[in-house]
C-alpha cells in the first residue's frame, strides 16, 4: 500500500489526491514551540512507497519542515520517497543576474535531490533550463502543466475567448491552453521597473468587443495582470477575466484586479485560494501512480 503524507493546511487537495490515486492518506502532526522550532510526528511505520504533498508558497519556514519530514520518513521505512509540490518556489532565480547573487534554483534543486527520489510539480517557472531533471540532478524530475486544464475551463466559461498572455514568458502556457481547445491567443510585452512597478505593451490585435482572458502561471502581486487588464479594456475589450495556475495573490492583489475591471479570477487548487476553480488532483494522481 502506498501512502500520501500531507500537512493540514493543504487538506482539501490532499483528500482529492488520495481519492484520485487510491493511496492511503495520513497527515503530519505539527507542534510549534514558543521559540519558533517545530516538532513533527509521522505515522510510526511507513510503507516503502511514500509521497509527501507540500506546496512551497511562502517557502522559508516550510523548507525546514520539508527537510525534517523527508529525513523522518526515511527512518520510518520509506524507501521510495516522492515530493509532490504543486507550487515549487525559488525557480525564477536560475542565473546570477549580478555578480554575487545566489542562484536559488540550483541550490534548492540540489537539496530536494538529496531528500527525495523524485519531485513532481506543476508549471514550474523554468526558462533557462530545459527540464526538471536538470533542477533536481540525480533524481527524477517531473513537470506537469495545468495550462490545458485552464484552457478547458475557459472554453467552457467564455466560449470563443481570446487568451492573452501578460508577458513574453507566459507564451508557453497560453499557447498550450489555446491549442488544446481551439482558442485564439496572443501575448503582451512587459518591462519591469520594480517588484510592483511594471509596464505592459499589448499586442497589435483588435480587442474591440472581444472577451479576453489573461492566462499565466503565477499571480503574485498581480501588477502585470492589472496593467494588462487595464490596457485591454482601454482598447475596447468587452470583458477581461484571469486564469492562473498558482494564485499566490500577495496582499491586496485580488482587490486590485477587481478594481482594474477584471470580472472573474480562476485558478487551480495548486495553492489554496478563494479563486480555486480547477483541480490538479487527477493529473497529480496519474503522475504519482506512473511506473518508475
């Protein structure tokens, strides 16, 4: 019997994943001491095949718990240990942009490779590496994509919508979502001046009277989506909705999107959020149950 281990703050996705995979589900028991340290308790006897579900949004504290949980699982009997991390943090920093910058993707990947036999994630922010196998050297890296799932949802909610990527990096997701469901697509160009200060240039596509859906992998501060939404409405779009894989939605991001004229925000349940509309559980279950 295979076992799915999860943390209580991701219980909804864990329960869906257990149902889809047929794996037995158990939760990691946590106790936080006054000094900030955490005690973890796992089931006292584990099967040989274990998957640990842990999204790494707000990652710094979670990484310490992940290291401890992985080590504990090994001691308690896990021989094949897989990390199912729907959102994988620290993927953007894949080169040193200025001398002395730490390449976080490289070092996190090495740590995960030491702790796990395989890492499964969804729409990781990879641009200068070709696969997850390069991120987690020596382990099996699997990158799934929710873009076709989001495309299916959009096609059902807004038939004939134009999928619009808010920047050049979103092209891979927009194209996959559009081509899977026969939707038109285009992408904007972005110039970032600061974390919350961006400039978005819309493509030369006639938006008058069209239903536009902005589609991307991550919504963090939401600033790029806000600027793209304002631009699309100013160019005559009939409506603007947003579909994203990972709804991080830092601070007042949702409120700012609504204020910019966005009608609906839809996301997958890779990150728990009020906008969750599409479940990645069936896709994750197939990956966990695949041989190897």
